[in-house]
C-alpha cells in the first residue's frame, strides 16, 4: 500500500517482533512473579473458558520465545533451517493468544492477521504451478544460473527478487534470489544466480553439476517482487561496488542498460564496476554480465 519492497519491510518486521516479544515477556514474567510471591502458583495452570485463560497465554508466550530465540544472528546464520521451521510456531502463537484473551480482545489484532493470511493465500495460488527450467549454467565457483521460461508480457524492474522452491530438495523452503536477467533484453527468459553457500544451495549445485538432465527438475517460483521503477538514467555515471555474489543486482542493471543503449532513446550513463572476490574462481561470475542467449545478438555487438 505504501510502496515498501519485501526486503525493505523486513527491518520493520524485526523491530515489531522484538518490541512485541519484549512486552509479552515482561507481561508474563510480572504475573508469574506476582503469583509466586502471593502463593497463587495454581493460577498458572488456570484455563477459564469465559475469561482470561492463563495457561493458554503461557503456551503462546513459550511459542513466541522459541521463535524469538532463533532470530539471534548467531543462531539464524548458523542454523538457518532451525530458524526457518521454528517460525511456523506463529500459528500456535496466534491460536493460543486468542484462547488467552478471548475473541473480543483478539479482534484488535485480527485485521493485520487477516491481511497477512490473504497475502499468504495469494502467494500460495501463484506458486502452485511448476515453471519450465529451460537451461542452467554451472560456474567453476560453485555457482549456478537458472534460466526459466516466462511470458513476454511479464515485466519487472532491475534488482527484483524471485522466491524459488525445489520440492526434490525441500518442499517447504522458499529462498529469495536477485534476478539477473532483464525483462526488456530477454523477454522470454528469467534468470537467477545461486551461489553454493548452505545445505539447500549445495544440494542444488551438486544436482546440476553431476547431471546435465534438467527436464526432471521441478521448480516453483513466486514473484518477482521489487521496486516499481528504477531511475538509473538520470545519472551521468554509475559506480557499482560489490563483493562476491553481491554483484548479482548489478548484473540486472547492466543488462537493462544494454537494452536502453540499443534503443538510442536515452543517453546511457558511464558504468564503473568494482568487484572484490575472495577466490580467483569467483571471477567466473563476471561471465554472467552478458546473458548466454541468442536473443541479444540484435542489441549488442560483442
């Protein structure tokens, strides 16, 4: 509604999550301390069907604390799957929150939760069908480029992201990747770059590196999501500084500017790309700047 992209709204989700859990934890601890100090420990196990259910509130708080504990960077980065699956406890949290306060008070939070469920349902409908994986490039730096077939009418801005799910690796995990292709330069293809850095991406790299058969690889996607527009043409020059796989969004920008330069409709800015790579094999990522397709032969002269 206000133009926030999914990645820019993440920080607000983190702030609100920390605030909510701080208040809820303080609320629960204060009541527990009060009951213990007044010899009313039995109140902690009370489940009132008409009033406030203390036990339901404690169950909701425990579910929230488990979600909160796995969000700390040391745990989330090292055990991402634990963090990912633990977050499904939000269903337990919301259910027992309703049991705790009752329907009348729960209606206060229902509008936001309802919008969230509508969003989840629409995303579920979009991601039900598999997409056609037309080709894949495996780079020496344990990086793969997946190329999907798309409708030429589908347009998106550079630096957009695409959520990818591969059921043969994990039916539940959806991972976001920056799109490297340009919807103008490559109207019939959509590409993402995936570097092998975790269990999920390592399994994908192994599957593609050990076999050239991609016809049997079922892939579902959701998106693309991204900024409504990107105004790079208002600058005379662009300086892009990246490290490792951080070059990915710049690839989409460069490809988009390749198309703009071919139309002669606008003056394209001068591009300075500064890349830092950890290993010499990572230099092969630079091969992705130009798409591996015959579709661009009429646009650029290599």
